[in-house]
């Protein structure tokens, strides 16, 4: 799986998503100064926000990528708190620590049960009124081929190629939004020129909302 990520990071290195400038404006308007970059990889969004004066934290399970990011930060005289970490484990941060978090094309690379854990952790570390930006694949807009194996409802792996055995979960719109009760949707779009999946910007409510992850059973019934 790491080799596939390295190939993708190499292609995207230094290129930020088009939504990022909009996020920068949104964060500054709401005094959201402390940001978490989940699965920061080659560091493109970490570097961008650090260069704009934000307090940036990030993690990735690729040790080489994190070391390269740290070297680049030193070279550019920028600061960010980066570490090697597995996103399926409890995040090494205090409750309500971040004003905003990014997870760009990363949380879908695991099972539904692990995605649920990641969502809970994102909710835990976000402050009330905190922002979350996600990019995830869309089930509705994807064309699936015979070279994949469905391992659970909505999740497949490739039989071969650079992403062999790498899980990919494809979200339905109602499934994705249903994972974040108590969050206000600021923007949701898909099938843009730069990405065919969902781009979602949401804001946490003032009070904590108990998670009701009923989407798993719903998807299971739908795929029976």
C-alpha cells in the first residue's frame, strides 16, 4: 500500500486542492488557527497552511514521507508538528484541540469499522464550531471494473496493479452526511474537473452530538 501512496504523493507534491484557498479564507474569518492534516503525505497542504501563518499538525503512516516533510519544512524555514502515526489508532491529541482538520483522499483507505473510529476521533479532537474538510470517493459517480473484489458493502480492493489489496471505500451521499450528526454542511460537491468524488466542508455544532453510525447496517441491507 505504501508504494501506491508514494506514487500518488509524487504526482501531487506541491499541488494543493482548489478548495484550499477557500478554506484559508474561511479559517481566517473564524479565527481557526490550529489545523490538523490527516494523512499529510508529501505535505502539500501542511506546507501551504504553515506558509500562511497557521499552527499546523499532521501525521502519516509513511515514515519516509514524514522525514522528507520535516526536511522541507526546515529548508523553507516553516514550522509544523509532524509525526508517524496510523490513522486507525486513537489520535495522539487532546480533546477539542483543533480549530479545523483536513482529510484529503485518505480515510476511505480502510474498512467501514475503521472509518467509523476515525470519524469519532476527528470529532473528539475538533473544538465546538470547528471545521472539517474531506475528500472521499463517491459510489454514485464511480465505474467499477472486473479487476476488483468487494470485501464488504461499499468497500473493494484491486486484484493487481500498484494498489493491489489497498481498501477503497466508496461513499453514498446520505452515508457520508449521516456520519456527522450535529455538523452543519457548508459545502458539498462532486464530479469537478479535479476530483470525481465528494468534497465536503462541514462545521461542528456548539455542543457534542452522540454519533449514530447506522449507515453500516443500511449499506448492508442495500447490498444483500
